[in-house]
C-alpha cells in the first residue's frame, strides 16, 4: 500500500488518541471494581443487617418482659386474694393452712419472676445500648458510602468529559487521513492495542524488538510513501527519521540516501 509519509505519521496521532481512550476505559473499569467502594457498601449492608437482627432480638426480649410482668401481676393478685381470704375470718383452720402454704409458694414464685424480670431488663438495657451504637455506625457508614459515591460520580464525570474530547479529536483526525490507510489501521487495532508505532533507530515502538541490520535493508530501501508493517507484531511501522513530506510529494533521491 502507498500513502504519503505525512498521512502515515498522522496515524501516530490517531494511535496516541486511541491509547488515551484505552487508558480512560481502564480507569472506568477500575472505578467500577474499586475495592474501597465495595468495602463501604459491604460494611453498610452488614451493619444494616446487624441493626435489624438486634431490633428483632429487642422485640423478642420486650415480649418476654411483658410476659413476666403479667405473671408477676397474676401472682401478686392471687396472693392478695389469699390474704384477704385469711383476714376475712371465714376460712377454716384447714383452709388457713392451705392458704398459708400457697402464699409461701406464691412468694417464692414472685421472687423467681422478679429475678427473671431484673435479668431481662438488664439484658434489654445492654441490647438497646448495642442497637443504638449499631444505628450510629449505620448512619456513619451511609455517609462514608455517600461520600464514596459522590467521589466516584465526580471521577466518572471527568472520565466522560475526557472520553468525549478524545473521541472528538479522533474523529477529526480520521477524517483527514486517507480511507484505505484508516481501514488498515482499524483492522490492526481491532486485534491489538497498538496498530501504528514509530520506528526508532532499529526498534519497533510497539513490540520493542530491535531489527537486525539485514532486516533494516528492505526498510531503508522502501520508497518513502510505502506503508510498512512490522514483521514481529504486524503494526504499521512509521519512519519518523525520514524527512516529513507534504501531501502528494515524494522524497528526493538525496533524502533517501540520507536515511540509508
């Protein structure tokens, strides 16, 4: 393929823009997989679940406390009735003996229930303290996540802006390069990230492999408008050490001799 050296060299500009677009894509993917953002999300989820579980435990504990309170109330009421019966003078000696025994049993039961009630209240106080602390941590984690989302959104916005600018630059460059040359570049670029690279001395700017003196003979002898490909990586090899031509202008024999 033939193409003016001026147009060939513009492929390097196109490659630079494509490299920028690739880097922007990598930055976006890195943000999507940001471990700090994922960790903040996971922490909030874990704390929210913990708060929900503690709230459920507290509700269960309140039901237990309410049950014990009802039992204490029943025992107290039964003991009051028994004492009233004993004080009425209507009970027989045998009944009085039974009432006295029952009062003693009720007193023991009431003591056990009150101990249970105290233990439950202490557990409730500790659980409520833990729940309040967990809720505080949930709010703190929400703020951390919100800050992370805001920072992520800002950085994504910057990437979007830079991507739009680079895409616009790419379109403008591609328009000013001959279609056949762009099509060749695009075919190569679809297979590998670097489709056009500078020949620096004897080294390919893409694969970094240094050409042997024998390999350089056909390169040096090729016409200035010949589109060369690197035999190792297949990219378009741009000769920047040759004098830059203008469109539709070929190098003179003297210029080629300088390069050779």
